[in-house]
């Protein structure tokens, strides 16, 4: 079997789609060494040292830049490359399949947030692109997604039959571990200016509207009343170029409105190798998102032995099970109460920590690869 894989996000490991394609390729190449895999990437491409040695690569020069170049790659360049490779199967590992494919097509839809959250449908370009990939997904031979909740959303919003969708859950990387790499924790603490605090609550992720960070800030107004600035809220992740839009609410202004300037620290982007240490150093990981296709952050935190507070939404119960505090997505008092309980009740925090470690072991990339390979084989049969 020869599978051609769209590698548009190969050079974007900080995104969910970038992490997904890297992990799936590595796991597939280990699980099925006889499976021929070719990654089709826009040229020029870097980070090929991360490519498994058994995976071939086909760079395709881009004719256009920006969003137009992305659409051209998805709709024209990738299908042509698949035909030239004489592959048996094409796999687009994100929601961007071509309308027409020369071979059976598998597409992974990590989530349908563009359909589920109104803010992401604003603007002519967004609506046009969403309409294009929605139509293309309906025409794919088979669809993969990462949770039962996401599958239900796909059936509802994309109007595809449930039997054409397979669930292949994600997993935390082996680097997310309660002890592995612990010798770097002090170095990471110093790098991000956290030497002066013993305890902190961590949020690591995007600041997009659906991530619901306003809820966490509102909750921290209560936490700060009890703990003061001694236990800061540490916000980590790529900050948007412009606050105060439909997609990125003005969170710095909200921090000022709540009077939390002394209690909130902005770390900015975090290097991938530093993430396990930040999780381990945190007393609590807070994840207030109101919509997730999976929710990898809480799983990574649990794998590192950090207790988690998250919102009881979409896929989150599938990921954390009974191993985290789940609170309503519109109740800052409930989130504050959960955070304070974990900060002030060491025995309860230790109990959740142990449950989280056990829960995280239920997910691994080999299982993801097995389910993916089974979908490939089913399509070709």
C-alpha cells in the first residue's frame, strides 16, 4: 500500500494539525514498516530531520503565497502529486481535502469549530473556504476524527453518515512524563521568570474566543482574593497580533478591568521541549475551553502528573474521565472553587494527580496508528 499524505502543516509543529501529522507519520512508520508513505510538502520545507527515515518526501513549489497558495496546494498541487506518485490512497490530515482526488481519499477532521462557533464564520474569505472544505469533506471516501464528540458534530454539521467516520484519539508524546527530563525543570523555571514563585496555576494554549480564557480570568479574580499574588496565573502561548476582534477578545484589557495586573503573568510562546517542565512545575493546569475536538493540553498535563481543572464540554469527559475537575463553561465561581481546592487540599490534589497519570496511559500513538491503518485498509477493500 502506498499512501500520499498532505504535509502542509509539517513545518508548523506549534499547531494541532502540525503535531498530528508528525505523530501519526512516526507511529505509522513504526507500526507498519512495509507501508509506503510519501509526504507531499510545499517547497521550501525545513525540519526534515524530524521525518521518519522510512518516509519519502515530495516537495512541490508553490505558485502563490498566503491563503491563495494554501488553497492552490490543497486543490491542485496535492492531487497532481498523488497522481504522479501513483499512490493507492491519499490522506489529508486536516480539514482541507481537495474536491477531486485521483485515488480514494481519507481526510482527518480534528474539529468543526468553523461550523460550531459563529465567530469563525465571519468574513467572506472564511465563509468561502469553509464552504469549500465542507463540500470536499462530504465527498471524501472516509473521514477520521479524534473523539466521539467530534464525530457527532461532524455527522450533525457536515451531514455525513456516521459509518463514514472513524474515531482515532490522540495521545500525549512520551516527553510528557512526571519524571523524564526533570533535571531541566529548574532551567525552564528560570527561563520563564518563575524563580520567585513556589506555586502557580498554568494555562497553555491559544487565546482564541472558543478557548474561553475570559472565564479563567474571571475565576482568578476570586482565586486572587484568597491567595493574593503569591500564586500567579501564568498564561502561556502565542499571543495574537491584534486583540479586540471577534476571534481574539481583548484579554489584557479584561485583566486591567478585573484588577489582576499583579496576579497574571504572560509568558508568550513556549518552546515545545519546555512544555513538559512547565506542566510539572505548575500546581494546577486550568483549561477553560468551551469547545474542543479532543483537548490535548489536559492530557499532556495529566501525563506530567499535574492536576487539571477544565470545562465540562464536548470531548473533555472522553479525555479526562474521572481524573479532573470538570466545571460548567460559564461559571467562574465553580472554576475558582476547583482551583482553590487543588491549591489548598494536598491530599485531594495528589488523588487527582494519580488518577490523571493512570488516565493518560490509556492513550498512545500506537493505538492512533492502528485505527488509522485500519481505516486505510477498509477504504481499499
